[in-house]
C-alpha cells in the first residue's frame, strides 16, 4: 500500500437468512479485526435488504456472507443485485459456508468475488479481503 491508501478498511460480516449457526462468521470477523480491519457483525437472521442498508450506512468496503442453510444461490446474488440497484456496486461481496463446488461458478458469475469453503485458512480470507480493498481503493483514485 502506498501513503494514499487508507490504513483501515471496513468490512460487514453478515448472516442472511434463517441459518442460526454463526461460529464461522465470528471466527472470520475476529480474524479480520485482529488483522487491522474495522469489522461490523450483523448478527443472525438478516435479510438481504437489511444487510445492504447496513453496508451503505456503515460505508463498508466489502460484505462477507456466511451461509450454512443452503440458500446461498438465492441470498448472495440478491445482495449483489441490491447493491447495484442502490448504486453501491463498488462494495465487493465474498462468502463462505457449506457451498457445493458446483455452485461456485454461478455465484461468481452473479458478482460474488470469492467463496471460501470449510477448511479455508483465515490467512487466505484476510489476504483476499486486503487485496480486494486495495483494488477497490486503487480503482477509485
């Protein structure tokens, strides 16, 4: 990063849908926080609309979604679409959870930048998020 790059990036970690398991989301939130990011955690049972509203209000750089319920093919693309409709398509979206490998190409085609499956190291997630934030900042300047 050069001297004009912000030192702190903001990430929203979201739990859309009815999935009540948040351990993975909390692990990622803490890892990102410990790596120097400002992290906002949404809590459980959020709608795509509420997550997009929060992302815009909190002026985040990216949204990380944790989905274990199987609703990823609907919820993740909905959030990307709603960001675009709100004129906030510069906020990148990434996700993780129990997501079959065969679903990943369609999610990426829908605009989800990265998918992390069980067993992914927190270091890999941190490196992706850091690079995505730097790329976003570079595109804006």
